C-alpha cells in the first residue's frame, strides 16, 4: 500500500518536473488565460496577471529560487584554462 503510494507520488513528481522544464508557464488561474475577468458585468483587467495571461508554475518557481540560492552560496566557477 505505502510502496504503491510512494511509487505513484514519485511518478507524478517526475512528470511534474518534466512539465516544469518543458512548459514553465501555465494559464493564469484567476482568468483561465484570458487576461481579463468580468466584474459588475464589464470586462476588467485581470488583477492577478495584469493581462499577461500566464503564470509561472509553482515547481518552476521553486526551482528558480533553489538555483538563485545555490548560485549565491557557491563560489563563482574558476575560469578553465587550457594547458
Ligand atoms: Zn489572469
């Protein structure tokens, strides 16, 4: 039971990682990718994405934060010299 759940979660995580690498942007959740919402019967600019229609996936945001932190915490790569 637990092994099957762990295997399913790992498979989902791998698929999500591939999705974040291939398609880092997803349609905005508030306006479903339309860029505007209807408010009081009139179309208005989406307050969440400001007409950009897309949002960065959560997994990609986490990956970017991790990369930024890693780059800030490590020495810059020494220049490779050919001898
Ligand atoms: Zn939106």
